C-alpha cells in the first residue's frame, strides 16, 4: 500500500486545523508598550528618549491597587499622582491591581466603584481619549469564577475595551471574559529554590506551559521582565536581575509556538535603572516583531 498520499492528506488536514485555530482568534494591533508601576507619573529625559527610540505607543499605567482592609471590605491603595504627562502620541491604559484575596467572596458594587474612580482620576488629571482599562489579578482556581463575574461587571460599567493579565499557570483555565490578555512572562519561579533557578524568569520554568499557547483562544499580548528583584523571604534577602539571555530565549520559544505573540510586546517596567541595565540590542530584540 502506498502511504504517501495518506501522509500528505494528514499533513494538509493538520495545517488547515492550525490555520483555522489562528484565524478564529482576534488579531491584536501591532505595537510596543511598557508598564508604568510607580506611584508618581514623572518621566526623566532617559525614559522619554527610550519611548521615542523603541516606538512605544502604549503605557499600561497602574492607577491604584485594591486590597482587603481589616473590616473585610476592599479599598484602594497606593494611588498614583500625575506630576507629568505622556506625549500625545502615546495611549495611556489605566491598570488596576486587585489582590486575589478580594476575590474570595463577592463584593457588591466593587466593579462600579473601580470604573468610577478611574474616570474621576482621568477627569481630574485631564487625561482624555482613554479607550481601554486593564485589571491585574493573580486569580486561582478557587477565585476564578468570582473574578470572571467581577470582570463581567467591569465590562458592563466601562463599556469599552477591557483586558486582564494572564499568568502562565492560568493558561490551563477557561478564558476570562475580556477582549484580550496580557501574558505575564515573569516571576515564574519559586524564590525558595533560587539556588537552582532565577525566580524572575528561567526557560525551564516556562517550558511546561508552552503546550497551552497555541490552543488558548484568547488574543494575547506578551509582557517580559527587564527588572531587578529585591525581596525578603522568610528573613532571607534575595536579589535577582532578569537575564537578557533568558528573556530572548523564552520569547523565541513562545513565538515558535504561537506567532501572533510578537504583535504587542510589553516590558515591565519603565524605569531609568532598567533602561540602563540592558544593552540597546537587547531591547531591539525584545521589541522585534
């Protein structure tokens, strides 16, 4: 029996299936972006030059956190001040970090309060043409359903583009009800095992999740680390820097699994020290589409 025609047919079927899977996903607008995670929007000349050099057109700006207070109710914390403005050519995307603890039970009116606060901050600081907001939460299987219900409420009150962060471990869960996710490719390791691997990013920690990328139906931007990590864990001081070699190796592997991950690239986070820590060639490769 001549199996060559059968093999050709199987190959064509697999190719068609892969193409259909990719074509069914929304394609994100191509662009370069940064996270801004400080409590005062104030840019120096190095940061402005960086954004111009690498054609940054989006800034995901952390407006405030939402944390649980002792009364058991969520409250805003670490609200940003606006001492400076972004160039008109750059889109600002208000980003709110909400602790996973806030999703352990339902809090009526929380989504409406968050959206209202974002709008008030935009109006007070004369920030116009905001088309999108992002919610950042390290939700788990325990909190996922409540978090997704919360996102539905946010979408209702916001009425425009809504995105959320996606951790690698969340790729195996059902997708959240948002327009797209920002895949956070950092803090992938266990700091208690830091003698073996860099907890910010190590290819070996990312590898098990690569298999989930192509089948994940939500459009994804990709966020890579360019920061130094200083933490106390059980009384022990840990200090690590995201290694350029690991970032580029992981980026290449992920885009081989799913090519559209190269369309919208974000780095975490905009800071003069982070800019100076890496060679320009490293940033050129990270932002390469």
